[in-house]
C-alpha cells in the first residue's frame, strides 16, 4: 500500500511542478509581450505627435533629387545630390563661357538637435584648383538653396537646419541617425496634432 501511495505522491508532485513551470512561463511570456516595443506615435509636446522613420540611401536619394526638381532649386545651374558613403553634389558651372564639371564630397554629421552638418572633404571643378572657401562662396551665391541650408565657406561646411524646414501641413523633420557607411538613416517626423 505504501508503495502505491509513494507513486501517487510523486505523480502529483511532478504534475504540480509542471503546472507551476508552465504557469510561470506563460506569465513571463504574456508580461513580456505586453512590454514589446511597438512603433507608435508619441506626443512630443501638446501640439505634435512623433513618428520614427527608418530609410536607406537609395530611397533618400530619390526624395532629395525629387525635392530639388519640384522646388526648382537648380536655378541657373543644374545640380544633383547623391548619398553614397558620403554626401556628393554634382553640377555644371559656366566659367568664362566654358562648362566645368563640379563635384563636391561632404562628410555628414548628425547633431543632437536633429540638424545636419556637411563637412567638405573634396572639391573638383574641372581641372582648376581653387580654394574650398572660394568654391563654397560661389555655390552659395550661384545656387538657389532653401533658407534652411546655410553654406558657411569659412568653416568649409554646409549647415542643414532641419529644425527650420517645414513640410506640408506643418510637418517637421529631425535627424535621429545618419550613418551612410552602414546605410542606417532614421528621422523623427513631428506631425501637428491640433
């Protein structure tokens, strides 16, 4: 009789342990699934909701050049911007009735405030060697740029004040990450909620 009761108690003990383990795992599973990060809009302040957008160089290239065309930013000189591992600007410049090919390469640096600095790396203007500050000043004067793009020739850089850029319906954009080498680009989009 005692042998039968021993197995009985062992069976019930094992069953109880299995149920406790299953209940604990279920509880952990359901608690952790409620806390998963789900992309949602969050309130930045009382007037805006925030959305995080991740993209890649290829898609951003299309958007930038579409914006340049749509907004008529080329002016008398046609130019294009391409994102590779750096930011590259290609254009044509007329100097003494001769067309010279312009290529400028910038290293991008995202700032904590969501703006972007483009530090000039290389400048090619045909075969002519000119000081970087001179070429940046020439571009600043010749190209029609948005107000929020500020060329700073003396610092050999371009400051892109995304905080000042306004899209349709008051939407604002801030950079969160701008790593072209690893093709990781993320933006914070602030949408008016009132």
